[in-house]
C-alpha cells in the first residue's frame, strides 16, 4: 500500500521528495498547504463596545446629554452646548484610548499565539534531512518521527520500531496506540509516545481532522494571572472607598444646594425656595450628580488591570527578542519570585556543539581519535555498522564533492562525524544490513540499541550509551588488532579512563555489540516488536570522550543569579565527575571544597531517600548527576514543599512531569520535544542559560512596574478625592470639575500606565532578593512615598483653594474671573504635579529618579505629549474645560509646584520605614480581640 501511494505521489521512500520550488508549488496547488483558516479575532468595534459599557461612563454620558439639553435651553445654542459637549468628548476620548490600548494588546497576543503554533521539524528532501516549519509540510513529504514529536499532518507509516502514538488529542481517550504495517494510519496533532519511525504525509491543513478542529477553535486570551486577580481586588476596594466618598460629596452638595448655601457666579443663592424654577433646580442637581459621578471615575482605578495587561504584553514582546516565548502569562510574574533554577547541563549550560576528542579502542588511546590507521579493519567495520544503524541521525554526501552534512542530535552528530572520519560509508553500510528491531535511547537506562541482520544472515545487536552502564554489561573487548580479549582484570583500567575523561568535563559514551543466534530472533512481526534486545555479555568496541564546551557568558549569568538570591542547581544525566567539572567551570560550584556530599549527589541515592529526608537534602543539593527524569520530578517536589519557588529546564518527553510540577517550566526551543514544550510555561528559543536569567529579570520587572504604577495612581486618587471632598464640604463647590477630572483620569489610567508599565528592567532588580508570592503589593516604601506626595499636593492645592485669591493678588478682579483664575491654577498645578510625580514613581527606592530616563523614549514621549496637551487645554480649550488663560508667571508657579515634588521625594526617601508590612499593624488589634474572646 505504502509503495503504491509513494509512486502515485512521486515520493522516494528513502530520499523523500525533491523539494525544489516547482515541486513544492505543484504539491501545494494540488493538495493544499499545511495551514488552516483561524477564526478572526475581535475587531476594534468590539473593544469600543466593551469600553463604553463601564457603568460610571454610561452615567456620565447620560449626565452629558442632560447637561447639553439644559444648557441649550437656559443659555441658547451658541453658549449652552459647551458643558454637555465637553463631558461627552472627554468620555469619548477615554473610551477610544481604552479601546485602542486593549486592541493593540489583543493583536500582540495573536502574534505570540501564531509563533507558538510554528513548530520546527525535520523532513527528508532530496536525500537530505532539512529543518522546516510545520506550515511548509506538503503531501508526499517523508518525515522522521521520534519520542515527543507531534505528528505534523495526516499520513501513513513507512517504517517504525516500537512506535506508539498518543491519540488522546483527537479521540479523547488516553490509550496509547501501537503503529505497524497493519495499523499504519497516523493523525495530525497526535504525539509520539514511544519508539521511532518515518511517515509519508497524505493529507495537510484543512483536509485533516486536526485542521478542521483547529479552524473551529477561537483563540482565548482571557487568562487572568494571579497578579491581575490581586489587582482586581485592590481596584474593587479603592472603588468602594471612592463610591462612599462620592456619595458623601453628593449628599453635602445637595444639602447645601437646597438649603440655599450654594451661590451663583454673581454671589446670589443658587436655590431659593418658591422662587427657583424646576428647570434651574434640575440643572443644578445634574451638575452636582455629574461632579459626584466624576469623582467615582477618578476614584475607580480601572487603570490597574490595564497596567498589568500593558506590562505583560510589553514584557512578552521584549522577552521574545531575548529568545523566550511565553506560553502562559502567569509565568511572567512567577519567574520574578523564583528562588531556585534547576537547569539541565547539555545545551543549556554548554554549547551543545559536541566533538569526539578522545577515543579508546581496547586499552589503547587513539591519538588523534580519528586516526583509522591505528585500528584493525574488523574494529572499523563493526564500529561503522553499529554507529550507522544505531542512530536517529543522518549523513548526506553531496554529489558535487562538497563537505559531508551530518544531522541529528548533538551527541549523534559528534559520533557520526567521528565514524565518517574513520572511513564509514553511511549509505552503503545501511544498505548492507537490515534493521530487525530498535530499542530507542532511554533516559532511564541511558542507552539505545539495534538488532541488524547482515548479508550473510548473521545477526548483530549493537548498543550505545553511558560508558559505565555499557561497561557493566561487557565481558570482553576488541583490541586495536581486532583480537577478542577478556575484560576480567581490566575493569579498573576502563573505569579509570572514564573517570579521567569525565574529570575533564568530557561526556563518555561506550559502543559495544554482541552476536545473536538466528533462532533467538522472533520471526513474526508482532513477536519481533515485543522482543527485548539482549544486553548482557557484550563486546566493547570503543569508549569515546565528547567535548561540549561551556557557553560563553554562563559563568556571569550564574553569578548574577547568586547576587539576586536565586540558587542555580545542575540536574544532568551525565556521571558525577563530568557534572562536577562542568559545575566548577560554570561557577555553580565555587570551589573543590563545595564538591562533596550533600552538595553533589547521584540520582539513585536521592531516589532511595524517604520523603522527609529528600525535603531536607534537597535544600543542600547543587549538582545531581546520573539523574533520571523521575529524579528531577522528586527534586522539584521536595524543593516546593520546602517553600522554594522552582524554575526547571527540560527538553525530553520524560521531563514533562517535572516541567508541569514546577512553578515555572522552561522548555528548550531547539532540542526540546513538542511534549516538553506543551507542558512548559516558557520556551527558551536558543536553549541558553543566559536567556533563562533574562526571563528572571523580566519577571521581576513586571512586578516592579506594577508597583510603580500603583504608587502613582494611588497618589492621584488620594489627592483628587481629598481636595474635592474638603472643598465640597467647606464651600459647597469643587475646584476640579467633571471635564478636568476626566482629563486627569486619562493621564492617570491610560497614559500613566503606558509610561510606567513599559519601563525596561534594570540591573538594580538583580541585586535584591526574590519577591515572595504573598508579599504585599503596596510595600512600606510605597506607602511612605505615597503619603509624602499626597500630603504635599493636598496641602498646596487646598491653600490655593482657600487663600488663592490673596496669594495670586486677585482681590481687585471680578469675583467670577478671580474664581476662574484660581481654579485654573489649581487644575494646572495638580496636573503638572502628576507629571513630575511620574518621575518619582519610576524609582520608588532610589534617590536619583532620572537614571536612564533619556533611554526610555516612550516614557519621555508620554511626558512630552501630556505637557503639550495640558498647554492646549489651558490656552485654547478653556470654554470646554471651564479654564482661563494663564500668564507666564502663573505657568512658572504651576511648574514650580510640580517640580518641588522631586526634592520633596528625595527628602521623603530618607525617612526610615519599618520592615513589617503596615497592614500587620492594622490587623494586630483585631487579632488580639479575637484571641482574647477565644481565651
């Protein structure tokens, strides 16, 4: 069946399709591309609709319509439309800015989701293994399948050994399905659970069940992170306080109005019982209600959730540039609280560029390791056979005489390259032997094997894996002369050779084989699939030492983690000597003195401990060697029980439980399997430990930016509420009217969030301990800064409100003009104070708030735009905002009031704060009462 299909699809079952542009284009035109139409995301109009459904904004719109109608009725069309139109325009502006901001974030999340779906895989084209995107797969493609891979399209099995597929994503049943020539059909979207194989693609994109399913699913970006949930709680509490204050102001103003204490512009009473018309009374009540509702608008900090969305979206975009793809939003925040990172060695701490630098054939060290003249032809022949067949890699020899191209995992590439230099003819060796059964490399057993049938019907079983594991199964070895020798008496020599290579941070791999009698091999296909390859009485062919150098910059990255209070632990499958050497080279171990129990431990020793012992020992572990994926899981569980916030790196399918169990799972983008990636929170695209550290920086930056915005917003909230409440209760009028407060709301919620939530991370963040997940959002330092700034603003503006006429020398002016100038001055000083307060909020715990400000172009742009808009509002839009033009002296005075907040902030930061959160002091009296009643 497969052969007939391949002929119809013009596919070579070994070399794949030709892969030239014409061939690919014809296949896409005939059978379609491996993409599917996604449901369209929400349009901008949807976001506009959502934005205006805020209850307070709806009330303001109703108030604006009523104010417009009454204004036109009482003052005529020419003058009467200003009040209503101003409120309506301000509300419209708030709605549009909120909708634009939300829409932009939605587009960013869509782009990130597209990146998540773009899986890279290997395909055979023209006899060469090439890396392609899953979207570029075409019908007829030959695709190798390994453990953890996702089946990229519908297809049929070409070859397979112990191939098992997890079809739960399609069938809903968690049963693992074995695939062979009797059941060869493979469905797109399923995962390879075990074994190896190759498939031929027969259906792509929308022509597959997976494509139809994905086309019917819409992307959901509605995930609420823990920080967003906490901030929603804070916003609700502040909103309730604001609502209570607004009702108080409403009650006071209504009482003053109906008792005749509210005055008009000419000084006469606004309401006289029996004389004031119903129309004028309603107009006065609407203005009072508008003020109260606007206080609610300012008090309700809807900018808090927006700030989280902004900083998460900004951080995700920037993390992408730093080679980290965020799969779960909550990981951005949690990473900032990480106290320990359990890192793999290979490819994460090292370059994953492996080369065979030492080789032992028997007792002889081959120098250089690829000098075939020092080996007997029998040894070379057996090595070639074992390496060529016991591999998931490939060797491509171009016909034009160009360099040989080797593909596969880094370890496979290193061993294949060494064999090619010894004279191995990859294609010829594979054609001369037939693969009977494969035991894929197993991270538990640290070995992989293959049974092959030679032309003379002789069966050889080849094994390759961790040197000490293979050596333990060997009873003989071949020397350089091709003579068979007993290993008895030489075990210490081989063990010493392995230890000596491991101490120089070389990965030691042993290659061995054994003959197998024909009658030991099952003849039926079903029995052959269940056959266990013999792994005892092996003959050692070679031990090779593979060098994988440390990544540049890893030592600095590890030191940065130490300074930041984050402990780096190495968890590797390599033996303890290799692990120790690399740990010393990377700076994970400071010196040889640290390289002892319990800092260094073997996986099997840790595994054998009881739960309580593991929890205790886990805190001390720095390096774990010869660990299995289950050991890594046990370590994560023990660390989490001990109170650590654990980040774990992983690349294999078996790492999935540890990645899932950890607080933050970090999958490797290059070496990682699809199963590992799906169980992770963040994908490290370049497999580099330095990128993991950058993720920690961004995680801390998210929390720090939110705190900056909270400090800024609460200062504005407290100041605006106190000024209006005190003024309303004492004089029956408020200095900040509805339109002005809406403008302040826009500065505070949207522009403020944009300016402060997009601050890039600084080195300062990595010189303090991790923030605990249950740490209060508002720290004592923030309370201090907030109280100092709010008191200053409230004091200055209330002095202006009550003594402004004399301070500004307005006694000789008309009463209404003097009041307008004074209120304009209050409004201008208040807005400029917020602009300068944004600088203070940038660095809550640093004296110099201007550090790096010129490098943050967005922050400087928003400050500039806010200042220019404030000038336009005062100088050109006075009729709408109920303000008058100010002369240069009053402008300088307003700037001076705002500017003085900076030295005041510096002085405020010198005030010592208690380490115990202030909330505790409020809770303690209640706790004492509860305890007293209990006793």
